[in-house]
């Protein structure tokens, strides 16, 4: 009875969202869109095993190849939150109208941050019906259809909504605004011809969740009115060349900060109504530095093409960065650069390098007894502090609530440079020395010298708890 009441409640919520639009549409067309996409919708779930415990997360998935390749929003495995080695036990969940859903073992193929997609593939051969996205541009007023999937609590039912194109938005990521409602994150958007022309992305881990672990009765797609989708032309290349475990996506890097040229500066350089970015700090030994790019250089073109226009100057660096990230490491990119008022643009050729190692790729060590996680130092950590790339130490990646480390005011992202007056060289040495100290002197405080992100140094004394918790996690 409770499940029936729950379903009645959901239906009561869903119907008003689409009935006003659907009443004016041909019911036969709507059913055709529903039937077209339904066989290609699945759920993807995995176990996120962090130092603080495990939880199961799920997202809506779309089958994009007949042999078992599935896309899902990158938000469910977002690199900023979920380290690479903490994602386990992937499953593709295939809904059924006549029985229980089927769970198929799968493997994470990788993330593509450039298209905000993640990929999984079934471990066993499949013969599924896939969605073939096409690059097509709807016009304002054109009818659109959105087909998505509901959470486990609603039986992974497929739902369809109707809308119309309202406008196309400019910016780092092309987006289409609709009038009406979209059928949730991970939904496929179709035009009146039944062509899959877009995909509803997530902006965060919370939005990407199909099932809310804290509230199984929740319908995330109803928490906010979803009215934006990404046109297929922006992510088709990612589907055609997906990552794999042995061939991850390598994102190229130029190695400099940029800011959009404000109106007053544009007028000074004679660049009124010309989208341009100005170079900020140039990272030593980066591709930009090797090519001779300087601070305050103004970039007006990339490979002979004008920079795409954004609605605000602050969007221009993201537009340029995204364009470069869609190239390949090793590619040569020609920048048109102005260095002074009245200058003829100078052509600077930059050879792109792979992006430096990111925090989610770093090895970690859990100092379980004192309640903190240390990880390898990455480029982000040294650049923030204006330190050399070979700087030693380890970075605090996580603090267990109410543990000794947090009580001692150890901070997230603190760089630990000394432990008990001994310099910290790297993670392996830190782990070895830490375990030895905690074993031989379990009642003594751990003394850490740390450098904060702002460069300030301080000393942290962590008093050990009087418990039988064993030091370390390995």
C-alpha cells in the first residue's frame, strides 16, 4: 500500500509538469519518442569506497553502442570529489517491464572532462539498441521531446516530457534553453523528426544522482526545473572516441593564466567588439613559457580564427581553455598576440603538453588512528603556493570529523613539510616514518610543520587518542 501511495504521489507531481504542453501535442508522436528511446535507457551504479566508508551511487545511463558502451553524467564520478581508486563494482542496471531489473557487471572506461561525460562498458558482450546522437540545430519555437529514466524506487520507469526551443545560450559550454520541462539529468532530447540531438547534463554530484542515498523516495529530477540541455555537436567526438582503461583521455595544457579583456582595455588596444584574452602568470617551463608567451600579452585569435564570443569577459578564458583542451597533446597551436597599442599581431606557436597530474590521480595514505588522509603533492598544490614543481611534502586530502587531527586544527589542503622535525620528501617516506613513529611511540604527540595555501607556516601538535585503533590503513 505504501508503494502505491508513493507512486500516486509521484504521478500527481509529474502530470502538471507536462500536461499543459502535452495536451497540444500529437499523442502518437509523443508515444513514438518514448518507444524510440526507452530500450536505450539504463541505470549505472557503483560503490564509492572512501576512507570514511562505502556508499552506493547511481546515475542515469544511455546506451551509445550496440555492444555495451554507456554514457552517464561525469558528476556521478566527479574528479574533484571521487579519487580514481575509490570507484568499485560498477553495474549496468537494465530495467524490465515484466520482472526484476537485470544487473550486469561493467567496467569504468574513464572520464572525459571536456564533454562532462563518463563511460562504462558491460563486461560481457551485449546486443543492445543504442542511441545515435546527431549534430542538428533546432530553431526557436521548434517542438522538443525529452525521454529519461526514474529512480529504482519508481521501478526505473521511463518518462517523456515535451518542450520547445526557447533560445541558444553563449558561453564556455553551448546550451539550449527550453520552454517546458526536461525529463531529468541523463535524459535524451529529440527533435520533431525523432533525431537525438541533445543530452541533459548535471552541474554537480547532487544533480547527477539518480537515487538519493539519504532519501530513497526522492525524485531528483523534480527538485529543480530542468530547462537546459547540451546539443549533441558538443559531445559527439567524445562518443566516437571514448576513453578506455588502457587509453585514458589525455587533456592538453598550455600553462598560463588568462582573463577576459575588459571594455576599457579593449578600447586601449583598438580591439573594440573583438573577443580577446590577456595573459596572466605564465608557469615556468610550461608550453606557454617555452613558446615565449609573456604576461600581459593579448590573444585575439587561435589558429587564425577569432575567439568565440561570450556574454561576459569572464567567460572568455574558459572558452579559450576549452578549445585548447579539445586538441591533442603534441599539437601545435598558433596564437595571434598583441603586446602593445598599435602592434601588428605576432604569431606565437605553442606545442601543447599533457596536463600535469591532478589531485584525483594522486596516491593516498590514511592515517586512520589520528583521522586524516595524506596524498601526493601535485602541480595544483605547488602552483598555489608559488613553489617549485619538485617541492616535497604531502597534502592533507581529508579529515575525519571529530578525530584527533581535526581537533588539533590540521587543515584541508595543508602541505605537510616536516614531521617530528624531519623533512617530508614524498608520500612513501611519510607513510613509512608515520607508521614507525606511531608504533614505537604511540602515546607521544605527532608534530607537523605545515604550509597553508596562502603560504603561511604553522606547527600542529596532534595528541593521540587513547584507543586501540591501529595506525595506518595498510
